[in-house]
C-alpha cells in the first residue's frame, strides 16, 4: 500500500476565537483532511492528541487559547478527485440568493448532491469552495436531499455555523417547503406527528418509515391550490428528520409527486407523461436570526422554471 504522511512532525495549534467551542474531533477532521473519522478517534483514545499537555475525550470542547498537540498521521495515498466542471460552477454562481461576510444562501438545483461521497466525486459544497477559493472557511449549515431543490445555507465563519445550527437544533427557525401531492387531500390544513424510524439497508441506502419506536416528528401541511388529480401544498417542518416530508406525505395517503423511493408508481408515471421529470419537493423559504445582527431574516427561493412550467400545464 502506498502511504503518505499528512504531517511530517508534531504540530501545536493555539485555538483562536473562530475555533473555540468546537469539539476536538470535529476540529481534527478539519485539520487532518482525508483522515477517516475512526482514525481520528483512535489517536484521541491513545493520547496522541493532547490539549494543554493533557489527555482529553473526543467530546471535549475547545476553549480560546487552548494548545492542541496534533501528531503526524499516515494514510493511504488517494487519487486526486476530479474538480467540479465549469458548467456546475456557473450553475452555482447563478444560484446564489444571498451573501454577506457570515453566510451564503443558494437555490440548490435538483439532482445535485450537497457534498461528495457514496460514488459522487463532488457536490454543492465542493463546487462552492472551487468557486470561492479565497474563502478559507465554507461549511454546510444543513442538508437537502439530492433530488430536493431550494434554500440551502452555507457558513463562511465557524461562529455562523454554530449559531445557525443551534437555532435549527432548538427549533428556532421556520422552514417552509412546496410539494405537489398525488390525489386530492381531504383537508385544507393538517398536522402530522407520526414518529419516524431511520434504517440503513445492506446496500447502504437509507430508508425511513413511520414507527412508534422512531423519533418524534412534526409537519404542518396546508393546501395552496388543487388540480384535477394533485394538490400543491406548503409544508412547515418543526423537526428536520431524514425524508420527513416524503414519509409524512405517504402516511397521509398522498405521496409527493415524482418520489421514486416512497412514491406512488402510477401517479409518478402519469405525471411523468405530462412532463414532470423530477421530485416535486422544494425548500421555498427559511427564516432565522442572523448570527451577527441578531435580526430575523427570511430567505426565499423561487421554484425552478421546469416546475413553474409543469404547474401551468396541469392547471
């Protein structure tokens, strides 16, 4: 096996305000690019990583002024991954909805993963880093499924990342989605609290189902417009579980149009014949407290042209 040394000698890093409050394992992942998480935990357990000359646990939260000892690490030489193409970079550049010194918001296109991995060489975050090489820090604040479009937030500072992720964790944001549901819902507004259990299949694919042993999950559905055999709804999610809207929609008996995993095959085929080529699920807006000003701000992402055109066809 061809090995390379990431660091040729022990390094000592003093923690600044930007990295204070971060867990040691997450800090090391950012410092030792390409090192598997399992190996990070191993060198922490063995005491090779020290903070202020003392051993620490992987859950230790760094403090301003801490001195971190980072040992030399070896790993298998990897082939360089292909860089994002010019067409993707142009797409990302045109997708920016908002930008300041703290964060970026983009209108994520459907069909593009938010990050590389699992057979995908690169995604949104890798493309944004290539587009903005001058930015030393760019990290996803949250995620959207590959086939879901809409508002995606990216932090340009660690303080912004921590601030908004805390808001998400404490349910202090307002996230609204637009979805086209198969059939005619018998409600105008509906609250769904079905608990969701996530499983991983042998193939590595994630699958979510309603199960009393699952995590509590809450979605509010409101019908915006009805068509002959579908309905456009707004969905406000209180919790942010994996595939929450798609599984809650299925629980209601009205699958999200174009959903190949949890959807209605007959409905999907019928709508595909009429021009729907993708999952009709779009993160339309997010409201949150700005990490710097503290003021509430709302970022809206318009529907893509293909979805707008499809709605005009089925009216």
